[in-house]
């Protein structure tokens, strides 16, 4: 039995169907991140777990017990809100201790618990201040303190970092991850930021339009996306998705892509059995920017490398990497090259494609084209390795 | 921010004209108050001889003393002081009760919404815009049935009932912009309906409480229609007494006493306005436009 | 969005929590239903009954209404409210807008001036009426002052002139409300995007043209609010007329509100009084309901 089990959950606001049957199960100690564009229903789902929104249909179980109709305060859940929701008229200590006060915890015990939480988050010196006197990062810590102090079974985070500036966001992200590792708590975390999802989660649930698109480990969601949406949503810069024609060339199955006035022919090595059925038809293939490199930095040990010469359109150095834009399959695509490289726009250069990482999608349904044995509707058993 | 295109900032003549016009209007606006004050300190003989605008030759407090303690209103010759205290007896409970009800209503209508909350609010809100003539006849009867006709208690009831609309509007608009997440957080923390209100919302409501008190105070203090319709004689509020004094005194009209009595009626709201004009204006604005 | 919590483990306390909000709201709602809507129904019924000094629930059809409509005084009252309302709304709006624009020129003493223009709004209409009655007193007031200042031929006796008395009420009413209308316009002016004005200045538009073509058109919502507020105040005006003219000389300054009051409490003609009150309500409702609807409708997302 899973620790948190979300079973076929629906949410309707009048005519609008906000959640259309969500199934997610996680174990104790898991860090589940619900990620998706705004309006995908992830915050609604979180509020339903908290008990702040009613469940229209389906079942919610925490540690085996059905909690659908349990009052929020009786669910043994704590939540960190996007706006932090600190009570403006109370001190930091009052904020952190309010939940314990409502549960009639004796004063001395309460003070000790507040102290412990404050030490854990390094905000002991702020306990007498009012929220209005705190910086964004400090408020964030207080909000976490308020959740931690109750030692609940489950922590909920609703976009907790979205109000912080970029630098602070990265620091707090690290801190949340450390806290999770140290305390071993179970967390459900909502964000629209896929980098946050990748870095924090032990399980990612990608949602769109009230439906679960994929549930899996960060690596599985990244390398083995279920559909075109997940492929495009996860990763930055995003996966290159271009049209290709599957053909048989001298007994070998290949994908033929236009490249400016030229063509590139890449051998199909992954999901070959499934792609046999698509012979002489068009599909959409996906290749991460890091799977298209200069030949010298290609990973020839784990990958299957195929080289081709293409025109360089644009060079974008980021310091750590050099992104080169070129034409493939009628689109501009990104390739990740070695930083010191001396490429110039207009020049032709050799690109190394790691075809073992190439995935293919049905152009109409946008579903992934996968070999039957590795088909995993919501959660792949293992990270698919290269065939 | 302030405008836009200061009229001819570089043209000193236009600037001077602008200030002259504004000052002229200020004089016109202050004139009645000035005349009232000056008249209230003049002996009657001076009023009959002299210029309305002139300062008194011989300053006298007698009109104020008479207005407060011995002027005849109807058959009673003890000035307006009794009616002044009547008004206080009406204003204080009416403001507190309607304010408290409005605060609770605003809280429920924004943070504990239920099906039909908009209709309920609309019905309550419309009540502050009705012409009160529509309720004068039945109200007079109901007050009679409840045995509180012709009493300050009766007027408290009337002002509470017809004040709820505005107090609810003020608190509803204020709480509508109070973050829902705070209420949600408090619910998760285990706080109930009243705890959330008294511990979380109320401590942050000082500005709207001030606005509501000032608005209700001014409205109730300045009321004349309810006072004249539902009370007479001893239990009338100050506005009714002032009108009786000014418009039905027999014999020689004591203008100086009338003006002193008018000042007595005006001072409480004027003081509130001068001390808390910002909140007074905010009340006026949200009473006419959405908050 | 609320739903009763399950009885299992919820207990009486949680059920109470669920009903508490409605319980707390209900006294106010019941009061309003009874004292506002119940009373409206009662008064409406009375206007179709035989009631005179006491309520008489015999159905009388539209008898009271036809008596109201054939009343000479009611005709005067309707005429007066038209004249008064129109002059009041137009003068307050124009004067308020003018003062607001003048004050919006980075004036040094803006705060003080605003306080001066707005203070009459804090006064009771009875005080205002008393003050203006004295100020415009034909024997001792403004007229006498002008004479003593050397303008011997100056004559101002509108207060006792049946044809002119209503205009004295307009003057006092405008004096009282203009400051408020000015404050509304000033708030509107401060809400206008300054960059748009700068763009117009760079385009070379003269100041008066900027106001006429760019600023004032953007104040349309304020005009609407101001007109609705003023019309509402005008129809309800009672205190000021009682204090200044007592409805006289004769019936010269009667308005619907004073008409209703005198038929209800001095003439003991409940039926006619009720009919006039219902008429007032109908006019105000036609004005206020669409306004409230548009003001409070939440923008659809």
C-alpha cells in the first residue's frame, strides 16, 4: 500500500472539468513534484490533498486511511503557500507556533518546538519580528518553519519559490532539498518550473489540461517522455522536435530529415520494432541539444554516434556551453557544443548525433512510438536504456 | 501621480491667476462657516445694525450659553444640550452595532462564500440606496408595536438596520483584497471561524474600522429624516432640535443663538473631519464607487 | 463551495463550524429582508388601499395613485425636483471637475485647499440650511452687507420669492457637495497614465487640448459615478429644503420627499404618501440597480 494514494480524482467547478481522473501513488519519504503550465490543475490537486477544495469524485488515502472528507486541520498535513501567507499581526514566533496553539499544545512545549524549528532554519534572531519587517527569503523560511514545527506526515508546497529573485531561488531550492534528505519527510510540491522539478523530485508528475501526462523519476521523464508535450515541456533549452520520414535503406531502418537544401539520414536504433510500422511515413523525432554535439565531445562509449555536415546559422555562447543553431527537418534546432569552439555563422561544420537518444512521436496523436516491451502508460519500470 | 501637464509652469502670470481662482473658491467655501461663527459671537443689536461680515465690536459668549442651556425649543426652555446628549446616546450604540454586524457580514461574504452569496450581498447593498420615504410609514408602526416609538432606542434600531448596507459594503470590499491564502493557512493550522476572524483578520482591519466608524458617525449624527419622523419633544436628536429652534421660534428671531446652536450641532462632525479627513474621504468614495 | 463534513469523526463541533458563517450572517439578512423588502411590499400595498390616518387594508385599486397624480402640490414637487436635480447635477459636476483640474496643477497648498472645499460634506443638511438661510436673509444677510459696502441698489430676496426660492436651495446644495465631486474627479485624474500625457505634449498639443481630447474622455467612469451619486442625493433631498425654506413660501419649494412627509405625518393621507414613496423608489431603483450591477459585477476571467 502506498503512503499517499491519489485514486481517479476528478474536480468539477460547475460545467468545467478541472481534473479528469488523476492517479498517483507515492511512498513514504518521496518528493513528488507536480509540474505543468498554469491552468493544468496542479494547484487544485494540491488544495484537494490539503482539504481546502472538495473532491468531486475519486479517493484520497494517506497512510491507508481515506481522508476525502476529513477537515484540513485533522489531516496531519502542513502547507507552504506561494505568498507565504504569514499572519501580518503576529510575530514570527507567533506565526510558527499558531498551529500548535490551536492544537492546545502547552506553552513551554510550544516555545521549545518553535525554537527547534527556528534553529533548523537559522531564523532564531527573527523570532520577535513581524512579517512586514522581513525580506522575501526570510519570509520563505518562516513559512517553512510554520510547516516544520508541526512535524506532519505530509508537507505540501505551493510554488514556494516563485516570489523570490533568481539567485535566492536557487539557494532555497538547495536548502529545501537538503531539508528533505535530512528529515526524510514526504513532500508534494507544485511548480511550473521544470528545472525545480528536475532538481528536487524523486517523482515527477507532469500535468496538462487536468490530465496526468507522465509520472516517473526525473531521469525517466527527461529521457523517455510519454508524448510530445512532456518532451517539449521538460528540459531547457528544450528538446529539438522535427519532422522526419522513416524509410528502409539497404535493409536498415533510417530517419530521413531535410537540412536546408541537403538531407541528413540517421539510423534508427531505439524503438526499432515499433518504428517498423511507420516505414515510408512521417513521424516527429526528438533529440535533446546535448545529443547533438561536435564530433570531438561526442559520447562514443554509451551512445551510438552518427556524424553529418550542416550549415551553422547562429552561435550562442552561454559561458559553460556553446549552443549552435542549424537547420534540420525544416526547423531551427539547437546543438550543444564545446565552449572554446571557433565556429562562425555561415560556415559548415560536422555535427555528431547520438541516435541512441532519439525518440519518435506520432504526428497526429502526439503519442510516443515505443517498443511494446517498454511501453509504460504512466510509469516506466526502469529508465529505458538504449537498444 | 500629480498631473500631467501643469498649466503653463513657466508662465508666472497664469500661475498667479490659478492661485487667485483657487483662493477665491476657498473664500466662498469658508464664507458661510465664517458668517455663522461671527454671528454667534455678536449681540443681537449689533446684528440688526451692522454688516454680516464684520467681526463683533463686543464679543459675547451669551448666545452660546443660551443655545446650550436656556433657549426655548417648543415649550421647553433649556437649550439644545439635552438633544446633544440624545444624539450621543443614539450614535454610539448605532455605530458599534452596525459596524460589528458589517464586519461579520463582510468576513462571511468574502471568506466563507456559499451558493447565492452575491444575491445576498446585492440585497443588503441595495438597502442603503432606497429613498427612506418608502419605509417611514411601516417603521413608525413597528416602533409603536415594539413600544420604542419616540425614544432614542427606537432610533438606534432604525440606524442599525439602515446602516448595515454601508458597513457591509466597506468590510466586504476590504476583506475581498485580504489574501485568501492566510485564511487557508489558518484553517490548516486548525483555527475555526471566530479564531480566524479575531486573530487573523481583525488585527489588520484598523483602517477600515476607522473609515466605517467615521462614516456611520457622520451619517447618524447628521440624520434628520428619521429623527423628525420617529421622535418628538424630549427624545429628539440635535438636528431636529436645531430645526425646531431655527424655524419655529416665536417672537424676535435670535440669529446669534441660532448660529451658536448650529455650531454646536456641527462641531462633532467637523472635529472628526479635521482629525481624520483622509478616512472620511475614503468612506465617501467607497460609499459611491466600488472600493 | 461548502459541503457538510462527513459525520464520521466530525462531531458536533465541525458541523457547527460549517453552519457558523450562515448563522452569523443571518441576523443582518433577516433584518434587511424584514425592514427593507418587507416594508417596501407593505408600503406598496398601502398605496393601493383605502388607508387614510390608519392603515386600512381594503383594496382600492389605483384610487390613491390617481389622487396623487391629480394633486396640484405633487405637480409642483415633480417640477421642482426636475429643476433642482438638473441644476444640482450639472453645477456640481462642472464645478467639481473645474476645481479638480485646477488643483491637479502641482499646487503648493493642495492639501489645505482640498480640506476647505470638502468640509461642507461633513455638515448636517440642517446646519447647512440654517447657515445659508441666514447668509441669504433678505433683510440682514448678503443684501444688507452689499448695501453697507456701497452697492445700494443690490437686491437679493430669492429666499422669500416663490419663483426663485428653489434656486437658493440649489446654491446651498451645490456648496455642500461640490468638494466631494471634486475629490472623485481628482482621484480619477491621478489614475491617468502620465506617459500618455507626456506623449501628447511631445506631439505638441496645447494643455487645454490635452485635457479636452485625452484627459476628460478618460474620466467617463467618474462622470457616471458622480451623476448617479448626485441624482440619488437629489431625489432623497429633504433635510436641506426643510431647514432652508420649509417647502415654502407656500408650496413653492415642495419636492417629492417633503410632499411624502407632509401627507404621511401632517395630513394623515397614508395612501397618497405611500404612492409617492413608491414612485420615488421606482425612480431611484431604475437609476441605481444598473449602476450597482455594473460596478459590482466581477470581471469575467
